């Protein structure tokens, strides 16, 4: 009996120590100047600077009414003619153009193109999902919108059978949105859609639906039958809240060959579930389920499952999840950038980068999350006005330095783009706010000059006009070139695709504003190659599920 108790003690002691960072390896401390470039400076003894990138050239402007939000465009051959169509939400409409810029079709959310009204209130917030959802060999387009409405169109603009779908439908649904939407394989040749809504009251927020619009068994997922107990029960052990950006992901995180569902909540918790709706367990922590583990920065408090007011912790209000094998060992990690606050205090301190294993333990180097606090302070802590939102901390992952391990690149509230190594150490920073706009989109990553080294491209935006830009950095975080964007710039991630089949990429930018210069702009990227793209669009792919290519 004594040996059994002693072995248990040693086991839990080892788990606790696994959370603790090694001395001198704090995740918020940059590497020395000899090993890590800061603000784009190459390390000592580095290879010669990469080749220059040619300035993007405006090729085409596509007229599209309504404002753009976080709807990163898509490009896909919908009609089977061998040429890409361009797909982008504007206001409450989905627009689809042929490659030559002529309008193929447009439809208001909830309507087929042929029956669509000319105007509609509300908006489509996030990027369109483009996938063969029902396995018939043809692409569908899905979008979430105002009034908690999910729409799925066929390639030609007709609404698919079983759609649109209003999730929830409780009182107040007309004032809520679906901003979070992703697709992933169901395992039978068909796909599922994971949608989550902007709810703050204690009702389920996430729904998993099949290609016909049927909510799958076990969903909404937070129910006693699935193992979780919700508030207001005194023995609650799982916690959820609304989702206010592209807060969902679908990917095989635990390597069992099955898709898993991820939801970042407007609180200090993250939902991680099997397709059945059953939450992932946490055998090494006091809380039994992943959605019940609070995101305290101190790993001991996370293991404990609670902590006092005033302790650093993060919420995931606007946090898109990403799944990637960061270090190339074959196992995948869950990556989220949270809002750094303190328990009981809502003052925004910055951003915090978490990397989790499937059992809620933390990846080496991220025992305590990487914190932007200590580098810069948030530039905006309240609504900036101007009908825009602050930076949404959406990460992209790609191997920037060629060492076989992926870096994590994300914009932060302090007006800085961060690149962080897979071991939690800072690679570089770039102050996009110094260019004149305080806010930046999710970045995309590709080799834009055919030198075998990736570049980082993103858009900036502001409450005032003529301050936004399309910006390209090299892999060390140094500015290579930029072009001004009209109006207030672009909030959504650009999309990289070879639209004209010439082997070179174009950048598709959905502007915030619509004007005589259009709502969507197409830029040529001379010297780029279409087969060297690492993170091409918002959320990494047109399923919008945050799954990185291994």
C-alpha cells in the first residue's frame, strides 16, 4: 500500500513538473541576439538576405456591394470549366465572380440566387466554406450569418435541400449571428459543418450538422449525457460561452483517424470534443474534461482547476484554433491566441499564445503561454468605432526558417505581428502600426519570389480612410514591399491562388469598403509560384477548419 501511494505521488509530481518551464526558458523571453532576429534583423552568421519581392500589381477590381468583415475570399472551379471562380461575402450577400470578373451569381444569406432579395439586413461575418459536403463530386458553399442562419448553396447558387438552417431558434436569435463555421470529414465520404453562435446566455452555442442540415447525435455538445455538467449546477465541470470570431476548428488532434471539434469560448475555457459530442478527458489534471480546464497562465493553477482573482489567465473571445504538428514528431498540437486578462478583472493586458496537447497538458516551451505583455502594450482596449473591430488574433503556422519545425505568426492588440518558434521562443516582431494603421488581418504565407524561402503577406486597416495597406515581409520579419489599399483597408485575410492558370499567384483582397474602386481587388504577384503556398487563406484552407498541412 505504501509503495502504491508513493508511486502515485511521484506520478503526479512528474506531471506537475512537466508543466513548469526550465530556468532561463521563459516563453515570453526572446532568444539572444546571436540566435534570434528581432524586428527583422538576421542572426549573426546568417545566410545572405533572401531575394527581393516584386511589388504587387493591381490587375482587377470587382464590384460588390456592402462592407467586408472577416470574410477571407475563396477561389475554386465551381462550374467545371477549368478556371477559378472568386467567392467573397459582402454585407449580407455572397458574391461569386468568374475569373474574368463577370458576376456568376450572388445571393442573400438564406436565399437561392434566383429568389434573392435586392437588399437584406445583417451580414455574413466570416469566410465562406467551399467543399464537396455531400460527396456528389460537386462543390458547395456554406456561410454563417445574422439571425443564427446557416446557408449552403450548390455551385450554381441554388440553395441545397435541407438548408437554410436556423440553429437554436430561442428568443433573441434574430439579434445573434453565426460567425464561426468550419467543415471537416465525417468518415463516410461526406463532411460535417461545425457552427457556433454569438450567445451569452446559458444556452448551447455549438452545433455539428451533416450535409443535409441535420444536427448530429450528441449535439449541442454540452449535455450531461456526454459527461459534462453545465452551470448553473453546483457541480458544473464544463463551461462555455459565446463565440465572437472564427472560433471553431475541425481536425484529427489525437491521431485516431477521426475528426475532432474545437471551440474557443468567450471565457477562460476551450471546448475539445469527439464527433459524438463527448468531451476529451484530462487524466493528468484535477478537472475531468478539457472544457473544464481554466486557462490560467500559471500551470499549477491550470492543473488545480481554479485560482484566485488577480491571477493571469486568458479568454478566447475572438480566438481561431489551429491544429498543427509543430515540431515534426508526428503528433499534433492545438494552438490558440487568447486575450490576456486577470481573473476577476477584465482589463486587457495583451495576447497570450497557448499550445495544448489533446489531454490539456501544455506543449514544451508553452508551459506558461507566450505573452505579448512585456514587449508592447495594447493600442486599443475598447471598441475602436468606425464600424470595425480590433485585431482578431488569428494565427498562421508555417516553417519560416527551414529547420523542419513550424513557426506561429499572429497579429496582436499592440499593433505588432509576432513570429514564435515551436519551442515558445520569440523569432521576430514587426510593428504594422508604425505603417499608419493599428489593425492587421490574419497573415498568409507563401514563397512569393521563387527563392525557396517563404514570405508573409497581410492587410492592415483603420477607422480612417487611406491608411491601410497590403504588406509583404520576408521570413525574418523585415518589410519587403507594400501597396496602399483604398478606403479603410481590409479586415479579412487575403487569399492566394492562381486565378488565370499562368503558374503565378494572385492575391485576392476583400476590402472593408465598397466604392468606385470596388469591393474586391485582385493583385498580381510577379515571380511567385503557385506550388509554394504554405498558408494560403483565412483559417489555412477553404474548409476554414484551421488544420495545417503536415
